[in-house]
C-alpha cells in the first residue's frame, strides 16, 4: 500500500507494516520535551502515574520562555522543574536557547517520533521526523511510558516550485500559505512540504516552513530528509522515510513561490495575511527579531545587511534574541550582533524573549510591534490593546530602520 512519509514513520514507531489515516496507533517516542512554562503541569501528571521516567536521556527540559526568571512566580516554577531534573537525573536540561532550536541542533534524527509540550514542536519535522505538540498531561504520560497514542492524520501536500523574488524569504512563503489555507484549513493534518523550492532551501528555511504548520491547524509539518539534512545533522543518521509517488493526499497545493511578495500577518490572527505594500507606512514602536521561527543565523545576517552602518528610527526599540547559544556565538564571530548593537538594537540571551510577553520587551496599550515570530494573538506580547504584525526578518529590520512598516526589497 502506498504511504506518505508521516504514515511510514508512525507505522514503524508502532511496529506495524502499514497504517492509514484514521487509524489509532500507540507509537514509541524517541524524545519527550517540556519547557519552563509547560513542565510543571507535566511533572504533576507524571507523578500521578509513576516515580521514574522511562529513560533519563530521552526526557528533555528547557528553560526558554521566561529565563532568567522575571518574577518570583517564575522562579518558583523553575525551582519545581529543577528539582524534577535532579530527582530524575535527566541528562537533557538546558537554559541556553529555544527548545525547538536545541532539539534540532542536538537530538532530532530522520524517522524519529518526538513529542513536546509546545505547539511549535512541528518545527522539528523539517529534518524528516514526525514531531508534534501535546498538552502537559499527555507529555507527563509520555515521560512515564515512552509511548504516545495518535490518530494517524491525513496529509496535505504543498508542492512549492520556482524561486522567490529578491527580498522574499521562507517566512513570506509560509505566511502566504497560511493566509490562503486559513487557520483551520489543515486541522489535524500533516503538512508535507515538497518541490524544487524546498529542495533548494536551506535547513533554516525548511524549519521556518514547518514551524508554522500549526498556524494552519496542522498536526505536524514535515520535509523529507536529504543530503542537506544529513550535513546539518553532523553524524546523526536516523532512518530516512520518503513518501511513495502514488501516496494518497487529502489535498494538494501547487504554489509558484516566484509569485509571492513580502507578506505580513495583521492582528489578531495569523491567517489575516496581506502583502506588505497594503500596510506600508504604518508606524511601529518595537521590532523583534528572534524565536523558533526566525532566530537563526541567516535571519540575523539579513537584518545585519540591512542595518549595518545605519541607525534605527528614534521612536523604535529593536530587540534581537538568537534562537540558541550556538547561533549567538556564530553571530558574534561574524560580528553581526556587534553591528546590530551599533545600529541601536538590544540583544537578549538566547531564548523565546518577548514572543510570549513574559519579559524582555513587553508591549503597553496602543503600541505596535513588527515581529519575526509566529503568532499575533491579542495580548500575546503584553497589553491586549497592543498590536503585533508578523513579518520576515528582512521586513522587521527595514521597518526598524524607518520606524514604520517597510517593504525590504529597497534595502536588500
């Protein structure tokens, strides 16, 4: 029976020859992840089942959503998770980056099944793995058993072809797709990205595509592993699965990325997508470059290219948060961060930063932030009367320079 890559991975993990959409399976998981915001509830669920994790090297805890702790309440949650890490003797405890970036740098291999207590765990599927977000209770169960049940999802195929225009990036491509498909258009479906654009894209760009599968309602995002993937993995091999040519899809989308111009998502919904030209000139108060969507080295590089030797607008705060310590060090070595600081940016530690409005750049009433993150929901970055506009790193940098939403193509 012809199968998609996601169906093959779930069949392998559940020790079956084949599975079909709608089947229920119990799959072995390779890694289980929780972060400082979701781990405390997962720990409670875990201790209601057992007192020992299934594998101390397969359970990963990351402090990234509010680290260092900005409040006493946050510090108390950290204390609870630290005790769990110590009591369970976990080897995978990190405070030096965004959980999804750390997973792709250190753990994920093709063919893996990985669950995380964060909805953007779909990011890691860019390396040819089945990765998805779960609630804290289910994560507690996976910590205890090393297994998780799934309803095998139907798959959507996004065949992306052609070359992007100058100043158009993977973020613009995925925003365009989210706008076309809608916030629930891929509900509980695999979003499989393929085509020559994907094959030619960097691993970083592939991660951006898969990161926002959840913004279409997707269960997971996935891209077949190739030589570029293996070079990125630096020795981790896993098991590579590929979709059969005659595999069945719930729907297929043919997209020429050359037709896409720079995009923005306007508040309060990620699928409220317009070309940047539709809102160019809107005043901003803050610009944010970072997150699991766009906090990687090439994102920081394009912002540096736009801002080097210049100064950001006086009315704007530019906040930069590299997605991991490795990226932070690489950006220092290439002097990207130094140039951004000279331009007026504030560089934070490798973390989620202001994306969720916990610290390092909270918005007040009436303010507008243009951000490279993945969500613009009401109140996400602070006051519910603040606005968040999602855009590519290039659009974020160009807008920080002018103090208003700006098409980056004139600055590349």
